C-alpha cells in the first residue's frame, strides 16, 4: 500500500511539473490552446485534436501555414493557407482544409492570424470531458484523494518504538520522511497548477469548416452561414424628431431582428422585420424621440432565415445614437 501511495504521489508530482511547464511555455511564447471539433483538416489534424496557436502579423503568414481566422459573422475557421497576398498591413488569404477538395469560397482579409504550432490528436476529447459536470466532479474527487494521501500521516513502523530509547537517528525512517516531504509539496502544488492549467486550456473551440458540396438524392447541398447586414446607417434627428436606421437587404431569404439598448445594456425595443420581397432593397426601422432612451444608445441588427428563424447570424451590425436634453426640449442625434 505504501508503494502504491508513493507511486501515486510521484505520478501526481510529474503531472504537476508538466502542467507548470505547459503554463510557463504558454505565457512565455504567447500561445493558447484550441480544440478541433470538425474533420476538414484530417488527417493532418483530426477531430478532437488539441492544438496550440500563436498570433502572428499578416506579413508573417506564408503559404502552407495552418491558421485560424475570424469570418465576418464571428465564426473561427482553421485551414491551410494556399494563397496569400499582402497589401500594406492587410493580407488576403485563400484557405483550404486538407480534407476539402476545393478552397474556401471566399477570401479572408486579415491584419493578423493565429498559426498552429503544435497539435496532439485526441487530447481535446479528454479536455472536453473534463469541462463537463462529470469531468469536474471526477477531478474534484481526484484532488480530494490526493490531499488525503499527501497529508495523511504514515502508519507507524515497528522500528519507531526502538528510536524512542535510542538517541541516534534511524536512517531508514529518516529516508522515508525525507522522500515524503518533497512529494507532498509537489502533490499540493499540482492542485494549484492544475487549476491554472485548466484556465489556460479552457477556451472556445476552433472549427475547421467543411465547405465541399455533396449530392443527396439528386440535390446539391452546401453549408450556409447567415450573415448580418454589412452596414447600418442612421438618418434624421433634431428637436423631438425621430431617428431612422436602415440597412441593405443582402439576401432575399433573410428577415431581420432589431434590438434597441441603452448605455447600460437594458433592452428598450425589439423588432422583427420581414417585408415583401418584390422590389425590396433596403429595410428600415424608425424610432420616435419618445421611444428612445435618454443618453447614448445602440441599435443592433442581426439576420435570420425567414423560413427557419432559429437559423440566425451569430453577431449583429451596430449603429449608435443619442437623446439629450437641450434647452427646454429633447434632441435626438445620430452618432
């Protein structure tokens, strides 16, 4: 049993050192982890792999690099660079997953990207499980057991009774005590280090997107990302005057949601705009001065598929405005 305790303490101490080393390297070299939850980079980086990425400037991106970039709708795509053109501080990238037959349909314009420097297969599954309720509970039990093993006093040894009457130290007992001290310290350290390492390794997943088309019963299907409006403009304003917010209709299948919030984030209005499609090129929402909150406010417009409202853009396009007290009246302005 004593050997089993020592083996567990030693393994935990080694784990603590590895966690500490990984944390120090992440801080020193400015790298952070990312979990792959799709397989378009297979077999180079399979689904469930844990990768470490490092942020680089656009000028340092080269063909052959595997980089993570952010799309216009806020999603992150991690693919291999098959073409790069630099103009000033902006690089125009063509990306393609190793498992995809064709490059991504749209180029990416970036000033920086995150380059994959190391990937370990399957490790992302383990970290993902530790992030669940069952995983956290198992980790808590393991930590409690380590504390119990590390801090529990050792069972008495028959030779200790002899040491009471003997003025000289017993070499075997002192050797055991000397070995337990560092192991206990390192075991306690692993609990703190594991918490720090969990914070470092718990991050948003990176997606390696599939963009290939596939035939199914004679129908060609393609993944589609709902995009928010490219811009929202503001017009009007004045003494007790309304403000009108407008945006272009970028897809005939889209409807739009509009949210009006004040500077503290409190919701003051929510609108759903779906108009007849014939000849419609621009949508707009008008807010009377009485409906606008006092001070600065934000109007956020997001898109959704009119026939499937749950399929919506992950982000929205923002415009701002202000209602202020001027003289004896309230004035509205675009900002």
